[in-house]
C-alpha cells in the first residue's frame, strides 16, 4: 500500500486549498499551520477511563505532531460501546466530514471487541469500514486506519477472533491502493510485546474491553512510533519494544 510522508500529506493539502506549504520549518516556509482531524471509534478511541488524557489515538497523534513541528486540531467522535455498524455513527458520519472540511485527516480507530460482543457479521464490519473510507476519500480527506489496543479479551477469549477482524480491516485499507489511505499497524506489534512479557500483560488492562492508563500510554507510544516509521525520516520516539514499554511506565 502506498504511504506518503506526513510532510507530503500536509504539502498536498496546502496546495489543494491554495495555502502556503506548512508542516516544515525552512528559511522560506510559512508558519506551521494546523491539520484538522477527526477520530471515529468506540470506547478506546474516545479515551474512556483515561483519567489524564484523551485516549491512545490522541496521545499518538499529538506526540507525533510535537516531534514533527505540526499542530493537530482534533475532534474526537468516539462512542463508548459502539461497533463499526453503530447507527449513530452511520447517521452522523456525513455531518462530521462536513464539519471537518476537505483535505483533513479522518482517523478510523475501531476496536473490534464490540463487533464480537454484538455478533456483527464480518461482512457487515467490512462494509461499514469500506463505506467510511469511500466517503472520506470522496470529500478529499486523508484516511488513517488505527488498530485497537490490546485488552483482557484481546489476549484471552477473543484473541483469534479479534485478530481476524483486524486483518480484515487491514485488507480493506490496503485494497484501496490509494496514497490517501494510511495504515498504522500497531496491533501485532503490541501482541509481540505481550508475548515477550506475558507476565506483565495485565498491568496494562482495565477490563475485558478497555486498557487502563498505562495501557493507553503504551498504545499511544506504539502509534507514535508507527507514524514516525511510515510518515517521517525519524525516529523521534523510542525505537524498540522495550523502550516503548519503558516510556509507557513513566
């Protein structure tokens, strides 16, 4: 799947709306401008039970922006308990895109556990994600697919089921073959971390469906690292799993 750098994303957006390039500090560059973003997803995307932040997605984006000299203006539309087929999201998604305006960033950060809890058919999950990407691309936005953080159900009862849905989501994103569809593959990186430190895994989990504060921090660090890897020349974040885990503990 083609993945442009964040610098290219920002420069393209600026060109299309007739603005001076932004996102880089050079002798001839205009001051850094803001990148508008919206987040769509369930409780983990919304930051539920994150007492000092706004969830792992906002943590990851803001840390990346700080490292790269960007400024995100983020609106979080995450709904705790929402599956990918949630009727409230379907009813309001078009309005959310309109408020975002063209050439923004749509972050689809669906956790798959609500789909499993509600017995949503994989085909329906696939259709919902595909339709959201199509709508965002049609309006001229960039799309970032963000994997869910691991929870007790992720490494327990629904380990295989959630992994299959995450792979399905990745295939949908990759199937667009679009330079405006970006994939932050953090799920299996985090699973690798659990495999290396299984005894400590539950220290990052609040309950079956959500991480605790330490888990939100870890998922945010993993997301920042993935964005640095795919969008930048980096690294500006801890480069190893051990260093990432250490950063989450602080």
